[in-house]
C-alpha cells in the first residue's frame, strides 16, 4: 500500500478530545420495549379471576404475561395438581401447575 495519506498509528492512538470543543449535538434515546403479552392486553392478568385448571386442554393456545402466546403440548394430573407443558416461540417449553399459574386461554 503506497498511499502516504493513511497513517496506521492514528488508528491505534486516536487524538484526545479537545476539552474546549462543544459537546456533540446528538443524543442516544432509550428504547421502550413492549412485549407481545402487553400488546395482547394480558399483562394485567393478575387482577383477573383465576381460570379453573379443568378449562385447559391439550393443543389450546394460552397467554402468559411474560412469555406471550404459547401452545399446550402436554397435560397431566387433576384438580389443583394439574400441570401443563406449554411451548412458547421465544422461551421454549415451560411447565406450570395450572392452579397457581398466570396462564389464561387465549382470547379470555
């Protein structure tokens, strides 16, 4: 490379900023992230009445306030001990005791 206008040392040792120069006029703005669950309106499911564990069925689409929509891929147990395995697109598979979970059937 025969171009004398390129100085490799300027990359390794950049000049110190001039304390007399004004601050840059651009600023970085913080982004507000909205989850799918918030967009779907289920972020406030804590204030809604609990859903009976018997209302859930395998293959049903459910909403979770943190993970968003998911599909029930397995159910086991009965009553207060009924459990569901739910597959979420972003969080993978999660297991829940339905009597104590924030899950809600989609659309309710």
